[in-house]
């Protein structure tokens, strides 16, 4: 009996190790901790997919419910920080206000838009609550964290409109005066899907001539900026990299654009941008990674351009070419209007090249850009700074990001 128990435990340990272990680059920081985090995410996702399969609820709603049970935080103020949940033009936001300093009558301002594939997370979970609190403290800034609606409740363009409405509301002179914010020192920022929304909102605001208050900066953290090419070098190199494999990113795009999930395979092989899809040809130059990426990113990877494809994908999902969804496809005339920009990228991230290509296109358009690249970091790392998901990569990227904001805002 004892021998059988030992064998069973050994078998379970072997299965667990098999499930957890992933081959990772030797330069990756905290590799085993990342494997455990990724295994936890995969287990939670598979459990929620089972709920979906049994028709007990949508898997994204179930996954968010799981996140909120363990991680949602109330707005609790202290002497060091006033935190309030309020509404800006119909959009829920969480506002972080540090105490006034005698030497500074007006504070800086940051609109922050959280990541999560337009479908997960919240301004109210601990990871983003902690990030925005640290930002507000470090920068002596009022930070507005936008609680935009998520998939499957809404799809594109509603998340974009939520972020746009909340930002425009904050930029009103009377609102800035209420929060004692300097109108000349305001930034917009976001990570991952939030970086997508921040870039899209920044582009739109730059074109609105009637606005009297302009954004001084945009700071984008490993942003998702295009769904045109799922075979850039970083998509090829990191296709199975935690915590965002390539197929998962394709699904997030499909969720966001409210498309047919059966089309995901066609997206992954770039069938939607094949040579016979005339509507897509004019956009290809806007993200031609062979000319926009440095050689250290391109390595020996080759472009994947199908000679035949499915034109109906573009017809079914016109948002694939809508700059409000895919800011990297914006025309140069729009890019020239963008403010000073910071873009953070990670080597072990499928979205690395999205950020690098946007940095190059902005630079070519005459915008002052800082591309802050980290060789040993992974997608999503900046929000993982608190035990038990505290990573050296999280502290490293967060400190660099806040340092740039402090020096430029």
C-alpha cells in the first residue's frame, strides 16, 4: 500500500512538472516563477472553458469572476493617498490623489488604461491599484484609472469610446481645476490592450482642433497595435511564450472585434492579408517590419505573405483595418501630431515588434520617441511587483517607466 502511494505521488509530481515546465530563454528573469504563474493562468483558463462548454456561463465572465473573487480591491483612502471611485461622462474610473505639496500648487495628471486583452482585469484589481498608487506617489500626480467595459459585455469600438470619453472629460478645464491638475502636464498611458486604447485615443485627440488642452505625453507599455501580421519576428520567436502565446493574442483580437472564432487559424497564417486582398495592400507599408525593425529584432525571420487567401475575412472584420482598433496603421499625417512618446517593449513578448514598429514610424514622422527595450522581460511583467507574483522584471520595468514619466511630464 505504501509503495502504491509513493508511486502515485511520484506520478502526480511528474505530471505536475510536465504541466508546469516550459523551455524558456536563458536570459529570462525568474524562469521557474514565470512557469508557475503561466501554469496557474492556463489551469484557470481551462477550468473556465469547461464552464463555457457545459453552458454554465461565458468563459471570460467566469475568468473575470475568478479574478475578482481573489483580487478586487475597494477604494480605500489613507493620509498618504485619496482613492475614489467615480464616473467620468458615463465611464467608471478610479482616481488616485496624493496630498498637496506646499511647493507645488498644481499636480501632474496621468490617464491610465489597464490591459487584459480588452476582456479581462480591472482598474480595481490589486495589480493595477498598486501600480496607479505607486505612480501617483512617485510623480505627485493625479492618476485616473479607466474602468472601461469588457468583452463579452461589449466589443469594439465601445472600449475605445469609453476610454475616449473618460479622457476628454478629465481634460475639461473645470475638471482639472477640481483635481488641481496642471493643464500643461498631462499624459495618457496604458499597457497591452490598454496601450492600444491609449494610442488610439491619443491619435483621435490630436486631430480634434477644438480642444484647448492637449496631452503632453503618451507612454505605451508593450502595446498591442496591429492585427495585420501575426508573423512578425516577435510573433514567430515567442509563439509559445508565457504569459501570452500567439494563438491567445489572436483570440483576444477576435473577441475584441466580435469575429467568428473559426477565423483564428486564418489570422495566424496571415490569410487575411494575402496578395489577392486588394483592400489590405495599401496598408502593408505601414507595418513593413523588414524596414521598420532593427536587425537585432529581425534576426533570420522571413515575412509570411500568402499568395492566396480569404478576402472575406477583411469583409467580415473591417475593423482589422480601422485605426481606432489598430493604431499602427495610422497615416503619417496623424502620426506627426502625436506628443512625445515612450514605448516599453520586452524581448520575450509576441507584441515586441508592434511597439518597435510604432516607435520607428513615429520617429520617421518627426516625433520624439524613447524605445525602452528589456532583453530579459516578458509580456505583462510590469504589474507583477507584489508577493506572491513579484518579479524582478516587474520592478525593473516599472521603475524605468516611472523614471521616464518623472523626467518628462
